[in-house]
C-alpha cells in the first residue's frame, strides 16, 4: 500500500486481504473506498490520519488502545457508502503518530489533539465514534467541546470513569494482575469470534502488533476528570454499544452510563466481545448508521 505523502490517494484493495477485504468477504455488497492519508504537523508531534474526503457530514473514529487507523477497515466502506466523510487518526502512543516528549508542548490530551486535527482540516460539527480506550477520548471531547458534536457513539468502553465505586467494579470484573496476564486476543475478542474466524483473529493480532510503540508511551491525563456525575452533563445525542461477551464493559457497565446520560440509547450485540466493531461489523455498522441518520 503506497503511503508516500499527505493527501496521497490510496485504494484499500480487496486482494490485499486488509480488514476492508475481509469485510467484503463477509458482505460482498461493500465496495473498496478511497482515502487520503498522511501526517498533520503540530508542535512536538506528527499526527497520522486518514480522510475519505467528500462533502458528506464528517464521522471521526477513535481506535482502541490495541489498534490504529487500520482497525477501522470494516467501517470505512460502510460509512462512506452511507454518504459520510470518514476521518480516523492514530492516537499518540499508537500506530504511525510520532511524538517527541522532550519537545512536546500543550495540548497534552487526546481530546485536545482531536480538536487540533479538526481545526487543521477545517471541520465544523461532526459525529464522533470511540471504541474502548478511544471512547475515553470521546467522553473527554464531549465534555470539553460539546458544540462541535452532532452525536456521540461510545462502544465497548469503561469510559475512563474514575469514581471509586466504578473502579471497584472494574477490579471485580478484571482481577489484577491475573487478567492482564491473559493473551490480548482472549481479553479483547469474544469466544464466538475466536472460535469461528481464526483468520480474522490473526488479522486483528497483526493490526494490534503493528499499532504498539517500540518504547512504552506515557499515558496522558484527560482534559477533564471523567466521573459518573460528569456524564450527567452530556447533552449530545449518545449511542452506547457493547457486546454481551465483553470482559471489560459488559451490559451492566453500559447500563450505568445510560442511566446518567439523558436520552442516550443502547445496543447490545450478541456473541461479541470487546471489539464489536471488528467481530460483528455488520451489526455494529448498522447500529451506528441508523443512529447517525437521526442526528
């Protein structure tokens, strides 16, 4: 795949068996899409992004900690086919984004990086979709810059919520250090998917391995302290998605968010783990597009 420069048009070719090609194998109605990819240059870091362009309403995708812009191969064709302009970027510490902590200057949060990119691309209001750790940024952005958002989708995420009771729930769900010692695919992919699609599991692992930094990247604090009471202030139309086999954010976790975000909607995808966007892309995409069309 050619990645020479900013604005270079690329084609996600089915023959390469990228995630897009895998999605076509599942759903032949999906077509390859074109996207520009390259670096946006900021003080202290270079942010890698992809942008399908066009005049459609923008949808921004925020990847999990286990992924990068490559994680969204199933979503690019589905969202562009629905008429949207799709933008994704590698958050700092993942993928091709390059940061020099020694020369880095504010902003220091993913939400502020997103704001920089939206201004760089001259984007006004947009839809925001975050999965897992990407949804930490999505919540933080919704709290920081609500006027920029048309809607918010939070998928398979504990949201970065810091309430003591919520953290205690997480400890019961994922006892440490035993949970972290499990293979990443066991933690992140549901058993139904691992059993039924070994090829897709391996492709997910390839994206995971390629997305991880050579050296540990320091985790950055959000712009806001994310608490359950803070979520009560979100007025942006919000969709909550999880899988019924998600080890991090099972339905009872999602229900805590729904109880606090006024007017929010929720979807539980059957036989999906922590990566519903990848494991069950047809259901995930259908839920997202249906929600976006209302806002």
